[in-house]
C-alpha cells in the first residue's frame, strides 16, 4: 500500500510542476507581411523565445508566444524598426561582413532574394552603420590590392610582342598594375 501512496503523492507533486513549466502561448502576432514575420521568427529563435505557428486567418499568418517574453518581443520589434539592408556582389564582402557582425555581437539575417543575397542587420546608430560599412569597404580594397600585387609581382621587362598584345586588350595588364 505504501508504494501506491508514494505513486499518488509523486503524481500530485509532479503534475502541477509540469503544467507550470509549459509556456502559455497567450500572445499572438499576425501579419500579411511574410518577410517581417520570418525575420521576427529568426530573431526569436536566436534569442531563445519559444513560439508556435498559428493557422492562417483572414489571409494573415502568424504565431503565438508567451506573455512572459513580452518585453523581449518589444525589444526585437524595435530592432526590426531600425534594420539596415546590405547587398554585396562579392562573396568575400558578404563573408567579411557576417564575420564582423558576429565579432561585434550583432544580430543579422542573411536572405536570398531574386536579385541576390542580402544581409539585414540592426545598427544602434547611423555612426555604427557607417563604421561597419567602412570596414567592409576597407577590407575589399585591401583584398583588391593584395590581388593586384600578386598579379603584378616583380617580373622581367615585357617583350615588344607582349606590349602590343597587351595594348589590344580592353584593359591592358600594364594598366591594371599601374605601369
């Protein structure tokens, strides 16, 4: 009989704890702006905010989250309000920017669109946005300079036939190397 009493007592203690531990998804966000919802979900996942997708209602999709996360949700919405979108054609620029934002502990979202790959991030100020942009530009200039130095390393003087062939090109090698 004591085993039965212990089992009942254990159930009486554990059931309320289990119910209390569940997140109450008592707040709902709905929008017809699918990209905004997707960005918000990405930020919520990164910051450990649990959510549950809801059924489509009046053409709007959405999700529910717990009211315990209301202040963090407000913070994420403010981030989305100050978003900056950047598109770099060069993969090196994208990779460097992502590395830089990670090192600076900034949230960012990378998305592929029909016109290319975009990085969306959330600077605290215009100065911060300009600072990151300038670092990426400087990095790309440094990469181009390094490539130019590799292509234009010390060599013997070109022959006459090389100079003539070079002059016929749209952008002669000598012009690329600053000669």
